């Protein structure tokens, strides 16, 4: 189980159900504003849950969301959480050239800082879309004033993943720290252990064991993530999607909030900038 000295990083990717990459073939970006947006109610539910547990977290927030719901960003900051960037419009970094990516992350960072009134140090690429083909993105992030990224999931996946990349925080480029989403190393492969659909699919005892193993065996903090739409069984159902997408998006949503409450009680959690503060300072000093 968890060693008392280790605090893990709790992260929330603030995007709505209709913005997930898997729905891109079914929902046009131009139609986003006409969809029922449920991000405000869901983020407030998460904030209430965290307040009840005296837990702080990092919210990787879309600029698109912040622009339309600035009060959500302000409450995140007022409640003592970290606001970080998820880009502006949930475009995969791998789908953008260097100029477009620079414009996206710069626009989002400026918006979030203007609304929240706090520096934005971190960035997470939508769908963990920094990989071997666009490592230049790290240089863009450093130049645009970010201090860390959490954009790589070191697993093999049909939509993303760099299974051969380091499993724990490491320096990439000038002063930038990459903090990968956490995996467990078993049988010569990395197993996902850090949230999202895996957390909804697996029995809670398995997820607890995986995170506990990282703390006990690797002596490293885990990085856990989820989305506000994952606690919302009442969200509108998207018609016409294929069976795999339907299963991945909706599996066990009804039980997600209760599992999160268990997770908050079983481990210690904190903000990314605080959990990895010493390593961030070391990366900055080495730049």
C-alpha cells in the first residue's frame, strides 16, 4: 500500500463529452456551441467532492471552456487548485504543424492566466498526442513559458502512446519537465494504471493495487487523470457511434463518482506543481 511520505498527483482534463477525440468523426467542431454543455455542473461537483476530502488537484483546462465559463476557472483557483492548459480547442498536437501548435498553446495560456489570475505552468496535449513524430512540441512549450508537460502515456494504444519513453518525470529540452501518466511495469511491458477508461473498466481493487505498487515498489508519485464527463451518467448519448467508441466512452460511468471517492480516501493527493515542485525547480535551474 501507499507509503505515508508519498503524495500522488490528481489531475482533471476539463473538456466536455462532445469534445473528446473519439467523437470527432461524429460531431463537427462547428456544432460545439449548439450542444448541451454540462461542464459547469460537472466541474462544480468535482470541486465539491475535493473540498469534502480537503484535496487539491490540477485542472488541465481547455481555453474554449475557459472562454465560455470563466466562473469555473475562477472557482478552481479560489478553491486552491492549479489551473494548467489543455490547449485551446482540443486539437491533437500531432495534427498541428509548429506554427499552429504555437498559436494554440499561446492562446490557451494567455486566456487561462487572464481569467484565473495565476500563472499557468503546465500543459497536457489532448489525447496524449505528443510522440516521436512531434517532439519539437516540447521546445514550443518551453518557449511559450510552460514549465512542465504531462503529454505522454508510455503505453501501446491505438490512439496514442510512447511505450519506450521513460515512465517517470524527466527533463525534455530547455527547462521543461515531462511528467508522464503513470504505468506499472509487469512482464516486460507497461500497463495502464492511471485513470480514464481504464479506471472505469477495472475493478477498484485492481486500480488501488496498481497505484499502490508504484508508490511502494518504484517509490514514485502516481499521476492519475479523469474527465468531468466521466462522472455524468445523465449526459446526452451521441448517436451513430461505433461499438468500440460507445463502450470506451460509456462503460461504468454510473459508478465513477463513488470509485473516485474511494480513491481520494485511500491515497494522498495533490497538485502537479506541488508534487513535482523540486523536480520543476531542478529542471529550471539546469536550463
